[in-house]
C-alpha cells in the first residue's frame, strides 16, 4: 500500500468499501476508490455508515480498527486464492472488484465462520445507516434529504412530527373467513 | 441493615408478570414487581429511529447461535412493543406430540378447558374483532391474494382501539396515541391501584433459598440510558417468587441460581421454541395488483402502502387443519416489519441466487413501499437449548441498548425445516400466482432464525423428564417458585401467542394464590378482572396525564 496512507485513511476507506458492498451507491467523484459504483444514487456510505459505526451507542466502535485489519487480511488471502493481483496503492479489500468484495463478505458472514458475529454486526449497522438513519434523528434525516430514507420512499410525517395516515384501507371485504372461525374471531 | 421483604416477588412486568401482580395484589398480598427495562408511557414513545429513542429503549434483541430473539424490555414487557394480535390457539395445538412421542401439554389443559381463561383475558384487555373497514391496505392486499388463490382470509382479533389508531405503523416503538391496549391500560394499573409496587431498571440475576422456605432475590440496577452499565444492586426476600422474565431470560435466571438452589429440572433451558416463526418478503407488481386483484386506493396507486397500517391484521388459517399431519399446519399472517430491525434479512433475487446485499438488494429497497411481509407461524420441534448463562442478565450486551449476544443455540430439525419449506411454497403459490409478486424468505444465515415470540424454555407438562413445571406452573423440586410467562407454554402455537400466554397465567392464578395462602400470606382469589371501561392508564410515579 502507498506509504503515505495513514492508518485512519486505511480505516475509513476500508469501512466505506465494506458499507458500499452492503448497500451500494454511486461514486462521489471519478477517483472514488471506496465506492465501487455499481448502483445509482446514494448507498450506505452517503447515508452515513461511517458516522453510524462511530456512534458510541452501537458498541462496536472500539473494535473497528481490528475489524479493518482482519478484513484486509482476509482480502489478501482471498485474492491469493483466486489469483487476483491487488493494486497496492489502496487497502486490499478496497482493491477488490465489487463482486469479489460481496463474495468475501458472504464467506465471512456464513454460518460456521468463526468471526461471523463481528461481520454481521458491521453489516447490520451499515444497513441501518441506510434504511433507518439510526445515527441521527429521523426528522433531521428527512430534513437533510437522507439518501436511504429517500430511496425507500419513506412517507413524510405531519407538521407535528408524527405519522398519521387518514387513508389506510380499501374498505372492502376481499375474502371469505375460514368456515371454522369461532364467534370470538379465532380459529376453532 | 434491615432486610427488605415482600410477600410475592414477581420478575418481569409483561403478560405473565402483570396478570400475577393483578390477582395477588387485589387479593391482598404485598406484591413487588422487578422489571429490567425502563418505565415508559405515551409521551416517551417516539416516532424516531435514532438510537436511544423508545425504538431501542423498549426492546431486547439477543442474537444466539441459530436463533435470535426480539422481545420487550420495559414496564408492560412485550405488550408495549407488540402488534396486539390476539387469536386463540387452534384445538389441535393442545394435542401436539412434537418429538417426544406423546402429548406435550398437561392432561388438564386443552382448548375447551382453556377457553374460559381466554374469555377472561379477552374481556380485560379487551380483545376486539376487526371489520373490513379497519383493515389496512397491506391486509386487504393479502386477503385479496388469498381469495385469488381460492383461500380464505380472516381479520385477526386485536387489542387495539381502532378509533384512536392513526395507522402510523410505529407501534413497535410503543403507541403514542394510546390506541394499543397494552398492559399499561388494564392489569398493571389494576395491580398498582391494589398496592403492587413496580420497580423499573431492576434486573434480577439469581435466587437463593432461605431457611424458612422463602427466597432471596438478587438484582442489579440497570443504568437508564446505557444498559451495559449496572450501578449496584440489592436483595429482596419473598415467600413466593413468580418468574415472568420472558422465555429468553427466565431459564437463564434459574440456571444461574442452580449453585444455590440445587439441581434444576432437566427441561429448564431446554425445549425452547421460536413459535416456528419465519418471514417472507414479497415485492408486489403494482400493475398486476390492480389488474388481477382489482386494488385501487383512490389516489392512482394500487398498493404502495407498506408503511401504512398497524401490524398484522389479516391471516390465512386454511392450514390450521387438525387433519393435516404435525409440521404441516401453520398460519400465514400479513405483517409490517419496520426499517432497522429486519430489512437487512430480506432477500432479493440475484444472478447467483437470493441475496441480502449488493445492487439487487438496493433495487429491492427502492421498491420498499411495495413490500408485503408475510409471517409464517409453523410447528417447530422445540430444539432450542440454552448454554451456560452470561455473568449478568440474559446476554453479553454489545450496544448501549437492545443488542446483545446470548447463550441460546437452535439447530432446526428436518421437521422444522420441512414445515418452513411447506409454508414458503404456500406463500409463493398465493403471491406469485398471476404475477402478483415475487417473494423470498428472509435469510437465516446472518442471525439464524428470528422469533418475536420465544416460548417453552421452562415449560409445563405432566412428564418430569420433559417439563420444568407441573400443570400449576410450579418449578419441579423448588416449591414456591412459579413461572407464568411464555417459557411455560409447551410448544409452538401456530398463531400469535400473547393470548395463550395470558390465558395460562390467568388459569394458574387460583393455584398460586392457594400456594401463597399455604405459605402464610393473607391473600384470596376472587376472580375479579380489571374493567377496561373504568381503569385509568398506568402512569409513572410523579407524572400526570397528557390531557390533564
């Protein structure tokens, strides 16, 4: 790897590459190496995955450096096994193509892998940054145009910040109830 | 230093704890309830996914080996965070044999003998039947798809005041509108009015037997914001102990107590059931929903309403047929699962098979409003086993709130796997028919199977070899310790279990009151119930109603 790359840079770009594999987004600029660019719009990285992983409430912040080291170690071994020559100017996991990043994460999170629980946690919080923006208030996330909530089409709250849906039902009977239903509305 | 004493010490304030607290307190006993979680009420229930809001404060998510459990963690327990679906268990459930080759339920209990107790809980909560005008778009869609496949579909009985419900679908964070009739509206205020004391953020660790036959209960204070932190603790002595900490915690407390109490029945921490639960996520083809099912919301949309509603409102009960073989009987219930807690497990069709990550999953997420989640509740094989307990609580806590790693292992047998496969195929048959949707099950690779209804880890039965409790819910070999939560239920129920857990707790009460009398407690059982028409909601001491 390039000798000018600091440990903090390695940590950031490696975790971003991991997050982008869980929920991919588009490159922030043409030179973006962390984001593979296999999807349009914002992904987990743009949704704040790194902020999420550094949120003390998650309980995984202290373990991030070792996870980064282990992930790059696994990437090196994976590349050697597959005969892939890695670009040494970036961390090994970042040097992998998207499909190889995804294949490696599936290996690490598969039942029986001894480190599975750590990788599942990392994936879980990356996904949460995208689908629920749990590192910031949902109202702030909506006000900021959070990429994940926008992507899933999360409906806006009412003016008081609460969700209410006046229209919620087709108001029709669509099916016959089971013939054995009891008077209490339960199965017999 | 003086020793604190009480007549009855109850561990946990969910269904099993609240019902016990009500009857023992109204009967005249001094009742103390220790609840591990915080005491929350309407103004505390947030519409906010931020870590630290009620969405994480009120929950406990414990990942095990092959099974993860989501459960309530607050005063009122699961009733505060659940979806309030309250069907009775079908008749055949009580005749199940599972893998032990003989009836698992005690001879004294079947649907007929339990029905009067179901009736009591149903009037106290109260449980209501829904009309089709109450049914959310998601429920309507599921009913229409069932009908299209020649199936029936039922509105599910619920503990919801639909007049107050806003269909916000935030009920897993606690109901801000007081529409969900949790235990904060019936049994718990009734218990407190009769003198029961509830102490939140008190996590019971272990029990110790006293020379007089009573028990000393050891607890730790849990920090109100960071549950990883405990700040001292204490003990309370009681003549009777009722464990109702939930099926993921009750056996752990007993295992940890074994050094001082002596050997536990073999079934403590064994025969755990995840209630056979499994989830499928369908992506609805909006055009086909309109063309085939005739769905039209009136605003140009056919469906696109995943976010709107109130949890499960429609279930398919066609396979709740006692003439079918065991492990082929299940219900299929439409459900809402909010972001954060399960989206990662939903699978998209990928080039190399189903995938929970990557660009195919991202495309699936773009269609999130067209998701329909189907909850399968099959008959599993009670294959869960708890390993050695962690140093405190029921898990090694990872996150400030909610997330921990626990000692449960669950390796599904071919019976359970076959039941899930049959239910998966049935869901596909209903929803992929005529191109209405594409559907896949959630992956079990990441956190194992996923249950929101843990059961059976300390179950009742007639056979001491396979049940921890007798049919009066007393722990075998440890008189004066009773268990009234979901861990007492012998096996998976094929429907949502809250009403059955509660009916069993109601049924156990006359016997527990008699046991309390035998231990010198001045208490009687008069069969009264909280009146939903006159009971005022439970409020944390020192607070006033929002409307005051």
